[in-house]
């Protein structure tokens, strides 16, 4: 077999393949063996009729046609590997010679992944929330804990925001009671904004013993109703004085206010840090794709969209919910259901192309150690042996795709270690803290919170279960 590559416009190339007559004759032999299993001839067991007998009986044309159908995909795959063609869609094949006799020639027009450049990626700047809690946030968290130990005390002054009132509530519409909006001895914290927007306005300034009447539109409805509210009690929440003695007596894990405050600050930092880490990859990849006007090829978008839809369907089915039920509940039809996901697919494809560009620019490669680590990880997920995973990827010619995925992961890791991270005020953030490194670490490995998620970029590899079948 001989092949050549010709670049075309629009991210396409043409592979021209020539198969000499002797090589293709072996494919015809294979086709006759296939036909023999389907044709019954007197004196021969199924599948045992020799070629010369079948050729005399049915002629050469059916076997040649069968050989063309069966062998061209194999020759095309060989040519794709030989020229390292990064296919992103099924090629358009045209047989240009050899349909009736002689050597076989065909052309394959292939859509390939476009190669892009991302200028300025080395100076990427990303804004994130500062994971360090402010003194005000710490004080608010301490006050919230104190509220759980507070006590309600009757007040004689007018009701203010944050006070507690006990109410008898009667709500009518056209003289008829409104269901679920009539109650007695209801304890309500003023300012919560329940029932109707006007409720808090009416309560502020009232006092125990007052009766309030007004009209308003209850939340969740469209028609106004008449409210009559009797304030039977007005109270304020009195918080305990936080002393070392109170802390030791009521918060068993701490023995002083300073220890309690320090632990609260640490807890808030952990929560804020987790939020920042969850946003980090998305922010970095969004900033990366914003550096260039990347057009996402529709074939790649549709491929990623198909995976997203299938994954959503599987997830719903695992919860015992059909897609039809879910769309009915969310008020969507099939078109809006798919459209809602397409934007994420377009961004994922752009991220894929941009990360490949960074990997190329930084000469990032996937070595044998990287691939071995991937096989080990996939083996743990699937319950198979790493060697089985490796052989399956080799058998299905998926090693290049796996290597490309590793290169993108390494490119993302490179970006995470070189991007400038700042808070909304423009202050530099501690990269090691956000990436989960100790300042004493000698290696630069991100923790698992910074690895790309499924939504960050399209996967180049099939599910392990599919590969192993």
C-alpha cells in the first residue's frame, strides 16, 4: 500500500491511497471465505467451498465488491496512522480506481483538528476571590454561633429589624380564607421577607398587642389578599457575652475566645479556599480561550454534545428518572434540552484546542511514565489490570488520543503554575495555598482539586468499559 497527503482548505486534508493488485487479491481471498460461510454448495460443508469453485459459480465481482467494503476502512486507518492525521470526523471516501479489476485507488477527504496559537498565554492573569476571611466575616460567623446560645427576652420598645414576634395571622381573599396563610402563635424573625414583601414594613415599629391590617400579594401568587395580623408578643434575641469561661463551658472543643476565633477563621478559610479551587480551572481556561478568537469546529462540538447528552441521560436513568419526565418538570422540549448544553460543548472544544496549543508551544509531551500512570488509574476505576487496559488501548488504536489527553492535562498544570492569580483588588494571591502545596514541598504537583473536570474540555478517549469490549 502507498499513500500520500495533500492539504486542503478549511482544516481538511486528502489522503490518496493505492493498493497494488497482489495485496488486494489477499483481501479478495478473505472476501471469498466470508461468502463461503453464507453460500451452500452441494458436496461442501458450510464455509469450506474453495475460492475457485465459488468464483466459477458466482463470479469475481461479488467478492471484489465485498473486499472493497471490508478492506478500505483498514487501509484508510493505516494511512491515517502513517501520516499522523488527527481526524475529528468520519472521512468522505471516493474509490477512484480498481472497482472492477487491477490495483485499487481511493481518496479520503478528512476533516482534521485545527492547530491554533494562543498569544500571551505566558502572562495570563486570573481574578479569584481572596480565600483569606476578613475580620468582619470571622465576627459574623462567631455571632451566628452565639445566636444558637442566645435567649429571647420580651421588649417594650417598638419592633425593629431582627426582633422576634409571635403572630396570629388571618388572610382572606374576597371574604374567603386563603389556604396555608392562616395560623396562630407563629414565631417570626422580622426581616426574613416571608409571606409578602409588605409584612416586614408593617411589623417594624409595631408593639405587642397591636393589630395590623393591610393588603398585599402573597409570594407565589398573582392576586392580592387582605391580611390581619395580631402581634401577641415582641422579643429580642440577647446573645451571651463571649468570655473564656463561657467558651470553655459551652464549646467543649475550645478553652478560650482566642482559640475559638482562630478555629473559626481556619474553618472559613477552608470553605473559601474550596470555593476558589472549584472555580480555578474554569477561570483559567476561560481566560486562556479569551486570548484568541478560536472557532470551534461543528463536528467536534457535536461529538462533545452527544457525550454530554448521553451522560445526562445515564445519570437520570440511574436515579430512576426518564428524560421525558425530566424535560416535563423543567419545562423543556428536546430542542431546548440540547441547546442548553451546546454552549458548554463549544467552550469545551475551544479549551481543548487552546490547551493543545500551549502543549505544542511549551514542547510538552506524554512519556511512557505518564501513560503507565494513566493505565494504572483506569485499571483502578474499571477493576481490570493495567496491562489489560494498555493492550485494549493499543488494540483499538487509542494510545495517541490518550497521549493527547495527558499532554492537555500537563499543559493545564503548566498554566496553573504560571498564571498570575489576583483578588478583585488586584492583590497577588498565594499560589501554593490555592494549589494545595506546602511552601516546603520540593515538587510542583497540583492536588486533585485543580485537575480538569469533564466540563472543562472534551475527552479524547472512550470510556474504559467500551474500550475493553
